């Protein structure tokens, strides 16, 4: 799969997640995709200081990205 198609799939996943984050005063931005398997995102707004942001990242963000793009093996927040 091309990098462009992979970016589109990951962005579609983030668009699915974004309304939930925005309801809590946060947001999420795609920073990079490395080697076609690792996605780096940045949580913003209220999500930065949220005590459950790692749980949100693992259970919500990573799962949704992997549903859209199964080739993604790792999702990290910077």
C-alpha cells in the first residue's frame, strides 16, 4: 500500500475518533507514519493533561486506527 493511501486510512480513523475527543475539549493530530507500521499522534487540548489519555490512546485511538489500517502495529503519542 502506498504511503498516501495509508495516510488516508489513518486520517479516516482519526476523524472517527475526533468528535469524542472534542466533546471533552481535546483533539488529535497525525504527526507521522514510520515504516508503514508505526503511527505517531499528538493529543491536544484537554487530552494533554487528562489522567486517562494513555488508556484513550491504547483502547480507543490504537484500536480504531488498526481497524482502518491493520498493518499499523504501534501507535504512540508525543
